[in-house]
């Protein structure tokens, strides 16, 4: 656990986030400080301690598998930045053969 | 009565007696908002026609014999909660122009109870911040001193209520976002037990921590709202199945006599502003005078809570915010010719600095090779923090602590992210443990800045917590 070798542009690519040069160097310094602060967690022995995922104990919530009225498609598509009929429109994904 | 003096309870009573109608109440709100919000800047939008229509329907329901306690009460809504037909920007440019196609469960419940949900209030972008300065649209001011922040992230909610331009509001709390602004603005802010209130339709920040709660002028008002908000929801599998308490009967005859109130020694350390310490100590004295037994306790893992929180919350946020990619709704970059650049540029143009910082931090701590060292370890330390509370609650009924180390700070005063994060020191541990906690006004500094105290209760002791807070409120009267 160390903040050394923290490559902000690599992480930004994983996060699908384009960063400018200034932004990248600013974040690199700030996040380095924050990660350094996190290192205090290394002081603790957590062997055999169960992780906590949530604030209370409920695990799976099941319901009967019965079809119900869903949302209105046209209403949801009305927020689309670009659409063609009942579909979202995007730049081409598949290369020409 | 002046608009600023209406509480949920007093307005409901006046409407029951026919002294005022909901339409009149909403008109008065709009007049106050127009007069005050130029200075305070709490509201992002207000649907005036929708408000009058809903108020007039509430008046008709009342005429037909409906006696719901929230009937006709206007509720200001934090701008990350979906209300059908209204914007829901989360104070982010990435959601500019978005119109909610559905009601969040909390809104459906409030509407069913007859409340009027028309005003949308400012916040830190995607609830990431402690000052509301991270809004992409405006800087909300503290009504007690316009040069200072209202706190955050539910700063618009707190400022609207404290500034006399809302009767009550909804906020959300992930690491203190209801309690800290309530303390800064001198109002009551209640974060329920995790799972008490549905998160369906509430834009997710950190799913294992987020909880909606009331921000009000009195504890009684928080109880009235909680009564409507609480309950299991088939749309949210993390809602608890526990029965909803009857708050009115819990609050009746509330008293501090015989209650064991714990003071966790880790919360009374140097670094807290002397005036805050003084006010909290006076509050402890009042509890003792009212018959509470004051007990020293220890929560030994408190010092690790902030590190845990700033791993867990950004990790969950980085996953939750992956949905904002310019495809189905929200901002889409005009400068992209393939799908990958569309994602990356839309997000770069749409998100603000703090949101980007947390996405990167969260992505990093979840990334291959670092997951166990950061996220896995943080979740285990989270268990140790929960155990601290379990053991403290074996000895006491409630904990009393400061809410924040300082009163409201100046706009622009905290520039470094880490020092801003330290503001949440006293509110984060209860969030990590999923516990109910409330900030109640306790006094003010010499300069007139409000300071609250925090009461924390065991899981699902929401009603006893409000009763305790109500009894504390009585000691100040």
C-alpha cells in the first residue's frame, strides 16, 4: 500500500475521464497527499476481521417473478442527447469489414 | 404570523383550523424566496405553477376531510432527488437540461401525504463537499453571515430553512451532509438509520452510506417528515423490513431523566474550536441538569474513520457515476467522433473538479493490485468502527458529540481538499456504522454563528433518538 507510482493518466483512462495536463498534475499532487493519509490504515491488524459492506444486515431481497408495468419508453428516451426513433444514437462502434 | 416562523407542525395546525390555506402558504413562500434568495442563493429552480396546483389540490383534499399531517406543506428538495417533470441536476453541468421521468420513492410518499414538492435547492455537485461551494451553478450563503458557507453538501436545504424561505427540506447524508449544514445554519438535521428510507430515485453517491433525511426548524418537524419517509420499498433492496415506529407517541412526554448519555473521549480532542467545545460542554451540562447520567466512553478506532470513508465513498462513487457517459441522458460532448472519446470528453466537460478527483481516487483504490490494500482493508476497518459503537451502546443509550470542529467558515477559506475533508471528522463514523444521528442547535458563538450538537443512537433506535433530541431541545427553551 503506497502512493508511489500513482499514474494519474492511467487511472483517468480506466475511469473514462479525459484530463488536461494542468488538471493531471494538480490531481497527482493532491491525491498523493490523500493516499499518504490513508496509509495510517496499515497500522491496524485486520486479519480475520469480516468486511462491512453495508450499514445493516439485510442481504438479498427477492420478489415474486411477476411481470409489472414498466416505465414509459418514450418518456425515458426524451432525455437522450441524440435518438433515432426508439433508439439512442451513437458514433459508429464496429469498424467496417 | 410571518412566513419565516412557520414550522411544519404550526402550519399544519393553522391549516387545520382554517387560518391559512396551502395556496396562501405557498404564495407566502414564493414572496419570501423572491425577497431573500438574491442574497442566500439557496434555490436552483422553483416550479411556481406546479406548487400552486399541488397546494390547491391539498386544500381540496382538506375540504373533503383529509387530515394528513403533511397535507399542503411545502418541502424544499435537494437537487439530487427525482421529482417527475422537474430538473434534477445534482448541481452538475453533466445533468443540465435533464428532466426527471419519475418520482423518487420519498417524493411519491410525500406527494401521497399531500406535501408540495416544487422547490429544488443547491448542493455540492453529486453531494461531494462540505460547503456547497462545489455546485456548478451558484454559491449558497449562510443566512447568519452571508460571507460564510452554509455547510454541505445539503447546504441549499439548510440555508433555505434557516433563511426563512422554506418551511422544511429534504437533504441527504453520506458522511455528514445533513448534520454539518444543519449545525452551521442552526437547524435540526436528522440522518436516519441506513435502510430506513428508500434510495430509489435518489441519485447515488455512495450506496452503502447514502440516506435521505429531514432538515427542519424543530425536532417535532423532523419526526413528522420521518413518519412519511420511513418504510421498506420494493424498489430498493437495501431498505430495512423493520416496522416503522410511531414517532408522535415516541415524542410524547420525552425526557432526558435517567438516560445514559456517553461522551466518546476521541471526539473531545484538541483541534476543535474553543467556542464549539464550550457550547458542547454547556449542552452536556444541560443534559445532566435534566437528569441524564453522563458516562465517559471510548470509540478507539475513530481516528481511522476518515481514511476508511475517503476510500469507501469514492470507490462506490466511481462505480455509481460511471452511468454518466453522454449516451442515454445528460451532457454529450460535441467534440467526439468515436464512442470512447464521447465517454471521456462528455465526462471531462460535465464533471467538476471535486467529482473528478473522487472518481480518480475511487477508481484507483478499486484497481487491480490495489483493491485489497485499500478497499478491502477499509471495509475491514469499517467493521472495527462498528464494533466500537456496539460496545459503547452496551453501556449507554446515546452518544453526544460535536457535529463539526468549527462553526461555518468563510466562502473560499478552505482550498485544500484534505482540510475540507477533515470537516466531516465527527459525522463520518456514525455513517460508516449505519447509525441514526441528529444535529440539534445548541447555541451560537459570540459572532452569532450557530453551533449544533450531535446525538448518535444504536441502529433502528430512530424514534428514541428523536425523543432524546426533543427533550434536549426543551432544555434550551
